[in-house]
């Protein structure tokens, strides 16, 4: 699966790196990329990761997805 999430709290490259580090720790997440200009994060994953787990992790690290 691959999905692009809009994350309004992203303000800089450091935000993107924080999100990449956290999401990359989730089992099943194979790729994370982001762009502070568009405030979007694209995540590629397979089981056992899920959109729900990714959204939950984003919310826990104060970068909730819309």
C-alpha cells in the first residue's frame, strides 16, 4: 500500500525527518518521504502496518494527519 497524508503541523525539514524516523520504526513500513512545502508525507507499507497504525503514530508524535 502507498498513501499520501496531509500533515498541517509540518513546518520544516526537521519535522519530516522526525516523522520518517518514527514511521520507519513501524513493522511493515518500507518507505517514508515528505515535503515541508506541501505539508505531505507519503508512506509505503505492507502488513502488519496499516493506515490506522500510521495515523495513530502521527497523532502520538504531534503530527496528526488530516
